[in-house]
C-alpha cells in the first residue's frame, strides 16, 4: 500500500514582514528592515521580463 505524503506548509508570519504596495491591486511582503524601493523595482523588472516572453515578435519573411 502506498502512503500519502503530508504537505507541511507553514504560512509566513505577516507581523514580521513589511508590506510594499506596488499598485492599487498588488502588495508584496518583504523582510522587515529591507529597502522597499529596491523590492518594488525588482518586482517590476520581473513582471516586465515575463510580459516580454509572452509577447513574441513576428519575424518578417523575406521574399
């Protein structure tokens, strides 16, 4: 008989984290005392890189 593994995931304690507001709908949590401006810029760079991958440019076919 196969035993099922239990998923032991603990949610982070938000009282020990600092909230950074990216825009009206997006909030991220970083370590208390970390630089919120750096976290915001790194987050936006990651999202921008993901969007570039999703939007593929068409190559023109030479006739």
